[in-house]
C-alpha cells in the first residue's frame, strides 16, 4: 500500500491529472471550413490544365489561352475577383524578376509569382498559405510539350484560391498572404525570391503553410488513405546553435514542429475523421519544397502539406499510355473530395492562427536553482486572456498535459524540466489557442 501511495503522489506531481483540454469549434471558423466546395476546386484544376503547359520556359510563347503566363494571368483574375468584395482589404501583386541561367537551365527566364494579401487588423503578424503554379512534363526545361500539372501542382493552386474565396469576407487579426509561386520545379526560384524580399524588410511572418501535391488519395502502389494528409516539418532551423540544441534536447521543438503539432490538433476539430500524419522531416526524403525557401530566409515556422500517398507515374511524366497504363499528371486522377478536405485543413489552421491570439514572446525557462519543478516566464501576447503551460514526455510526439495559469507572465508547475518537455501558448476570450512556444533557457 505504501508503494502504491508513493506512486500516486509521483503521478500527481508530474500532472498526469492535467490532460490537454479538448478543443471545440469556433463558429466563424467552422463556417469558413464548411464553405469549401469540391466542385469549385475541381473546376480550378481543370482550368489550369487547359493552359496546356505551365512550364517556366513557355513564357516566351505564352498567349492569352496557353502557357505559363496565361495561367498566371488567370490566377491574378481569380484573386482580383475575390479582392473586389473586400472593401480594399485585399490587394493582388506580381513578384516578377529575371532568373539568371543556371547550370541546369538553357537560358535566363522571367519569373512571376502571384501574391494576394488580405490585411489584418493587428501589426506584427503575417501568415502565408502558398503553392506553386509552374509544372513539368518529363523534362522540366521543356517549354513546348504538354504538361497538365493537375496534382503537381494545380491541386494546391486550387486550394489557395478556394481558401482565399471562403476567408476573404472575414476580418482577421493577422494579415494573410495567399501566394502562388512561379519557378518551384527548377529550384524554388519564386518562393526564394519572395521570402528574401520579406526578410530584407523584416516582415513578421509567423507561419507558412505550403501546399504541394494535395489532390490525390491513392498512391501508385494502390494504397488509398482518403482521410489522411501528411505534414512535413523541419527539426533544426538553419540559424540554430546545434550544441545548444543537444544540451537542452530541443531537436523536436523547432517552430516548424510546434506549428505541425498545432495543425494536427486543430484539423480534426473542424474536419472530423481527417487525420494529420506528422512527418518529422523537412520534406520527402532528399526532396524539397517552397517552405524551405522561408526557412532559409530565417522564417523557421514553415511546413508542407502533401497527400498521404503520391503516384509517381502522374508526376513529371510525358502524357502517354504504355501497356494499358496511363502516364501523366491528368485531372481525372484528382480526388475532388480529398482535395476539399485538404483545403479545409488549411482553412481551419490558417483561420485559427489569424483569428486567434498571438503567441507569447520571449518565453524563457528560468534556471535559478536545482529543483523538481519548472518556472517559465514570457512577455504578454496581443489578445491573450490567459496562458497554458504544456508538457509531454521527451519521447512523445504530441503535448500530453496542460495547465491554465491565468493572465500572468510567469508561472511554476510541478513538472521536472529534466524529464519533460515544456512550452507555453496563449488563450483568447473565445478559447482559441496559439501554437506553443518552446522556452529558451535563462539563468536568472
């Protein structure tokens, strides 16, 4: 009996009686999520495919109905129609520049990304939802051949446009950028150019949700998971002190990982039965995407949405049939209902970020003395009415426990920093939470 009593005391000490609270839907966000339409997404994919090719090197031969710049102009027109109903809160611009010749390309090429910005009410908070609209057939410098690009990446362009449509009427605290980048297939050109422009002017980008190949639920191996989407997240930011990371054990708590956990928690609340599979890797093995441009520019909270199972005979392939097998990235292989759920996932996460409270800043773990508890301090966040301290076992992927400590800027919890990972997040009057912030160790 004595042993059992001691065990119960230890369980109480580490807070096993303090589970992370179940989240409930916020009505304005649920309305936006419910407004996403599969038919409209499918129509956008088919319209993009109808341009014949969106290869970067078709820019010189683009007409009003064919080629990469015809597709760009159509995307601009879609955003323009959405912006017309926002009373000036949304503007649409092109980020255009001449990309020099590289060892992989035959010549310099004009790049032109489409950027639609929905202005929020609070400064200091920018959230990006991105895709790329360029595509490839079997040769990514072929500006002449047919390149449908339905899933890679017409699906994601459709998702970004649809998100903008259902979100534009809402007044958000944070500013939202809806971006359709050019030049991804040849080296992340458009996103790299834009991310560095943002960094040069020190734009406060708090999160990037990149989408790339999100429209197909069945893989080339025949495996189908229509209720799963993958989210890839980087472990260690480029500017991190690796020795310090190893010392405190923060390799699984980068801003991208906290954003991934946030998304995995939010999505099932608004898209029931749809699961976020967190992949703790910056992208598919030895592959990349536009989120990496933001990470390289110093914006550490950037993730990538990708369908659960890719079909490689429908990516970067010439359109052809061989022994009864159809190759090519064609619109008939899009699962519009899956693309709807992928888009809804973005809307749920993006709306919660931009409507909810800002995350706490300056979060610190105070190392005043050796002990059995943990003291954290932070700077107040805009619109927060209270704060939650979260913790989990060091080998657990998701936060396991939480304690609301009220509207304070410092609190102590009876949890050992030696054995558990801790973080802090903001809570607003509507019960919306920010992503958690991992603390910096401070000797105070």
